C-alpha cells in the first residue's frame, strides 16, 4: 500500500470515529437533561420542506406547476423537540421550517450537524423509538441511511413497530440496490409475519419496473399464503400489464 493511500484510509477512519463520537456526544447532551424538553435544528436534504403543523413533504427539486402555482412549503431546517423523561427519550416531534419562539424550561441545543442528528436518531430507533426514523431519513448529507434501517428491520431486539417503520422507509427511500434486500426480508421465515408484510408493502412502493417483478416473485414462490395474498393485492394496484397477465395465468390454472 502506498503511503498516500495509507494516509487517506487513516484519515477516513479518523473521520468515521470522530463522527460517531460527535453523535454520541449529542445524545449525551440530550439525555443529560433527564426530565424536560430538548430542541435542536439541523439541515435537511434537498427536496424536503414543511408547512408548519400541516406536515413534512419530500418532493422533487422542481416545485413549479404548469398553471404558474408554487407551494409555500418551506425548505429546512428540521426542528425537533425531544421529550426526555428519567433520562430516556419518550417522544419526538419533528417539523421543517418555521422558527423557534422563546419558551421557559426548554433546553435549546441550537443548530447541530445533520450527520450527528441522524446518527443519534438512528441510535434511538435501534432502542425502539419509532418516531426517530423519519427525522433521521431527512437529514442532509447522510448517504445510504437505508442500510442502517435494514439492520433495524432484521433485529429481533428492536420492537416490532419500529422494525415495521424501518421497512416502510426503506421502501420509500432506498435506491435500486435495496429492492433485493427487501425481497430477502420477505423471504426470511425467522421474522414475524407482520414485519414481512411490511416488506411486501415496501416493495409495492418501489418504482414499477422494480416493484412488479419483485411482487410477482413473492406471489409465485413464497410459502406463506398471507404474503402471497398481500403481494397479489399490491400487484392489483399497479395497473401493469404484467400483473394482469399473471392474474390470467393464476385464474386459468384454477
């Protein structure tokens, strides 16, 4: 190995350790409150916007419409309120845009690095905080969060609701490479049926060229009748000629 390559690898490793330590430090700052509300802000990835109490949208970069209308949806930052009770986060409220107003009894950590916020939220998700997953997904400059979500989805140590939420967001956000892993989740008979059904739904949310073949494979080969039925249901929502041909094949063989 060249000296330059060795130095580059060492620098990358140091950056990872620094990032992990920084995220851990952020979590410690939050949990140090013990009892109270903590708020913080961080940058969101492109395409994320919010409309106050009306929710958060993940949209494309182009928000102009043909008739000259543009949404008032406000781009970042993400603003979180974390409720801490007995040194544990019990609830998370996520908003995008807007601004904080002074409030007594609230610990304000200000603006934190998006990577640190995402890492802290994923750590909370691994411990079962379901509502930590979405705000982790929208953090800026955090690639391949779906890989961590797949780990959460597979872990029998994570509560089922958090695992189902992780599967859903894999389906919403993952790149094409994740489709194969979702199919593996569906076929993993060690997982509870509810989690596997969430994986079927997540497959149905992929682009049609990925979703239809994957759902057809589940419908054809999975040994769980509930999962086959679920896959067939979602195939019926695609309005795809391949799905119709499959239905004809199934009905012909009755």
